[in-house]
């Protein structure tokens, strides 16, 4: 598994790691903010719309022209899109070369930058084509958050809340740190980052290829991914995860602890609002989600902090529960 280096200020470590890599991929936003770190990196346009096979082929072509060999190392300097597509390119090139993950966004620090799930979107479906390819090293450097736009903080909040549901202690820490989350307070949120890194790493170490335990990380993602595809990625990934967390909980309130459900929905409404998409559109996208098995649609929901369950629904039941959930959420 990966060597994880986590710190409040790892600027020197990041610079040293990049100097030892043979090829770096970053995006246009990060390159503009950190020109000295980016150096001669291959730069892709920022945003989810770059996460496709065309960009993947461009990265592979640049690696080949740069003369990258089997023993070389590739670096991903950026948020979730950069990490996902660079890791996938590293998995494909010469049947796999080492890569280093250097996440610059909150979402990537607490979730996508850890675990080696690499992918691109394909035919309008989120992360349909990909591979498991863990980075050799991961550098979680909270200093990058100083330049994070407001929208990207909210994006990271979705995955932060999701991960904090996985243990009672993490949820208590989240509950006591909400002011820091709202205020984008790096020092206040740093303990949450380290806790999420620890939790995510423990889960993926136990189940590296998502055969069993790792499925708990899919909370909010079935509906979230569907909404993301329907909207054409107008919002950030984490914003759709927040909507997915809220909607899936309301769809499966009958399996959740009643007191926790009320607290949970109240918390999520501080960050997001119910979706506008119809059940037919969402069901169509959710039905082809790669997490499903057979003819059912799989939702992963928290019964309470530290206890996660999977709910499998028929397509008709999914649509009925979605319509009911959205109606209830909009009326509250």
C-alpha cells in the first residue's frame, strides 16, 4: 500500500518529491497558483470535463514522447480529476509505472487522493473506465488549502462528512468542529483531515479492490453520480455527494436510527438542498452505476455513526422512494 505523509506544512517535502519524479501532471488552476512547483508539468484544463479518454490519451502520448520508462515515476499534482486521470495513465503505461499523489484540494486530501481508485468518465458515466493502482507515496499538505477557492471547500465538505460517518469518534469530532468547517479554518479542520486520512487508509488497506468493506465509502455516490451526469458537472463532485447523502438517507430513513436521521438531515441541510432532477432521469443513470449487482440499485446509508448498511432496491422501488424522499425534503 501507499506511504502516507501527512502534515500541516509539507512544502519542502512536496518540492523534494516532485524533483525526484520523471513526469508530472497538473491542471491549469494549480499551474497558475504554483508555477515553481509545476515546472515543466503536463498541464490539462481544470475541471471534470477534462476527465475523459481524450485527455488520458494526451497524457500517455506526452509520457511516451518524454521517454518515460518502466522504472520511472509519475506525479499527480492537483485535485481529484488530476489524481484520477494521472493514476489511470500510470496504471496503463507499460502495464504500470509508479506514481505519487500530491492532492491540492480538500476532497482529494480526505478521499480521492488515497486508495488507488483511478478512472476517467466514459459515455457520460462517471468513472466507468478505470483501474486500481495505488500511488507509491501520498503527500497530504494542508498548506495547499490556503489557495483553495470557496467552491472547492464545499466540494471537500461532502467527502469529509461522508468519511466522518464511518466511526463514532470521527462523527463526534465533526460535530464539535462544524464552525471550523463553515469558516474554512485550516488549523481547525486539520484534525478532521488527519482523522479522515486514517479512516480511509484503514478501509482501503483492508479491502484494496472494493470487494466488501470498501463499499461503505460509496455513501451518497449512487444518487450523487447520477445527478452529476444529468447536470453535466455544473457543480463540483462533492456538492453532488452532499445531495446524494441527503437524498439517499431520506430514501432509506426506515433503516436508520430515528434520532440520528433527524440530526443527520439537519446537518446536511446546512450544506446543501434537495435535488431538482426527476426520478426517471436519476433512476436511468443510477441503474447503470458500476456499484450495482444484478437488476437492483445499491445504496449505502448510515444506520448511525459507525454502522453502515447496504440497501438494494428494484428500479420501481428506487423511483418511488426517490420521489417520496425529495417531496419530504422540500417540505421540511
